[in-house]
C-alpha cells in the first residue's frame, strides 16, 4: 500500500464522515473502529459473511450489520471504509466508486477520529497490542479517560475501542501495509524492529527506514519511546537523537533511560526493579509471566512518566493487568490440562510465548497447536519458525492461513513440520481442522499445557479442544508419557 494514494491526515473529522459503512466489519481492527464511531454518535453500518464475536456488541450500540456483501448495503451511506484485506474489485467497493461515495482506508478513517486529540501511537514488530492496552489502562487509572483503539480486547473490559473525554488517544499503528505513516502522533512508541512484512518492504533495511520515517512524524513538542535492548530500535534511537529529536529508551541495557534490573518471571508473574535516569522507582509487577511482557510494561510506564502522570497509577494498573484476548489468554482447563490461546505467529514472539508457557507447564509438557500465518512468511522464515516450535514438547501443525495467496510445491505446513527438530512421534501435520481436537486428546496428558497459536482462525479452536478433552475420551495419566528431556532431544 502506498500512503501517497490517501488523503492527507486531518483533512476530515469523524463527524464529517456522515453515515459510515465498513466492509468486513467483524474483524478486530474494523470492529474497533466501528465501536469508536458508534460511541461518538456517528451512524455505522457494516457487512460480513460470518458471525464474528464483536458483531453483537456493535448491534447493541446501534450499528446495522448486513450478513451479505451486496450493492444495496450502501443505500444511505456517505463514507465507505475498507481494510488492506479487502480486494479492490470487491462488489461493495466497486459500487461505492460507481456512486461517487467517499472511500477511506481503515487507517484514514481512524486518523479522522484522532483530530483534536494528542495521539499516542504504538508501533513495532511485536507487542503493540499489549503495550497499547497497558498504556490505556495507566491513563485510565490516572483519571485521563483516553480514547483508544486496540488490536485486541482488554480481557476484563471486553472492549477494543472507546471514545473518551480526555485529551489523549491511544492507538496501534500498523506497519504491515505502511498505513502507520498516515498518523501524526504526539508520542510514538516503537517496541522493536524485527524482520517481518518483507513482502511490503523487501528487506530489514527497508522496514527499519519506514519505522524511522514514522518516528520523524512525531510532533516536535512530543517524544519517541523505544527499546534500548533491541538492535533495530537502538540504532534508530541513536540516529534520531543525532537529528535533535527527543527520544527516551527503556530496557535492561545500562544506558536505558528507564532501566530494568532483577527481572524475574515465573508462573506467578513477572516483576522487576525500575529506575528512571538513575533514580529508583521501586518494583513493578504484573500478574502474568513473560519477560517480554515486562518490556511492554516498561514502555507504557516510561510514556506515562514523561507525560507527567503519577507512578502510582502505573504500578497499580499493571499489578492487576487483566491481559489481552489472544495474548497469553487462558481458555480453561479440562481433565487436568490447561488450554491457552496466543496470537504469536512471528518466530521472535513465538519463542517468547513458548518459553513463557514452559514456565507455566512446570513438570508437565507443552503441546503447541500452530497455524502458520501467510505463505510468504512461512516460506521465508521457515527455519526460524521451526526453531521456535522445537522448544515445545510436541507440535500439531495446520496448513498455512494465507487468504489470497498461492502455495508453491514444497511450501506450507508439511514442509514446516518436517523442519521442526523434534522426533517424528512428537510432531505432526494435520491438514483437516476437524481432526485436530482428537489429535490433541491422543497426545495430551494430565498436567500438560496446550496452546493454540498463530493465524486468527486458530483462536476458535480452544473451545473445541476443551470440549474434546472433557468428553470422557480424553487424556491418559501423566505417568504414561514423561516430559521431553535432553535424551529425547538427542534421539530426535
């Protein structure tokens, strides 16, 4: 996507959009935008082909939801919004052009809702949703009532968007299609830069250049927050500072502005000591494990402190952080087996998630049910994906979810399964969705942890796994199969 194709940010306010129709309104990004518009009193309709979980709440807010894609859905509509996933020959887009309606990419419509607010835009290869959620909760705890749009639902709030009365607007900034270059943030948070979306950027150099361009769009009176531990963001911070821009860093590095030390992670949570510019802040703790979550929280804390918000608001909100759906989300337990769901699909975030889940498993085993996301990523990062999956005790791999993509011979789930360095008995490719639950039942033992991981459809698998594990055909005692150890690794 070329951002030059779009209208300049800020040329239209949300209230000037009239009646807005969103194509594919059920997805997380589009439903969040729809919720935001509805709570601002803007008439919204949308079209879908399946009953996504978010649709019921949109109807309750007054949204009109069409369960078909038809030209007549645009009757009475002033503005049509689409996402990058919608093809340009979609029947409703074609009709919108024929009628001469205003057509906006989701990022343009989101930018329209930001007018008049100080935007805190969260970018980065990993951790955007969690960091956005943490920053939002800290602002709420500090009495700021921010507007927000998050690429996932804060678990206890059950919402991914809100129109607040305060001056701040917290939003994820998606780099996958360059749309984050449409925003003009007051604060830009960049969590990390790792090789991804190379179908858009060509290589890591091109991706890094786009993140630097995003950072340069930050208001001169604002600032950039980024990680001192990640090589990509560290190099970018040095470059931006040399240009005279205000940059604050966080991490375990000795020269981080907000420095983390004594970081510990266990099944009970992650905690660390923090200091800002050498001054102790005390302990910061979260009720869930994962060193990567600690880094996400440090980004949110640093941002809050540089906005002159009280440290107590950050400490209190993080101590009870409820998590984000599809990010280390515990779905339930059946037959003594815990089932989690995790959105990770890039090797770096997968490695962090799998290592954290091994902490949760304790003496049990970790079984990963993985659905790769995008053919190009699975092909280009196959070795790295396989290495991440090999940290688990057993893996069940589905076919790649890649809408609109074509797999070539030798690409996809079969090739990825073969590349995972586990014994043949501890890895399997299962092409049929319907066969996955019983495959997990066959493998799981009391005390194990099972996680569904990867492409969006796999989030629907957790409830099916719990039902299969609980229906009486389920797992054998834990003693039937020991946890993987060094001997079995070597045997593989």
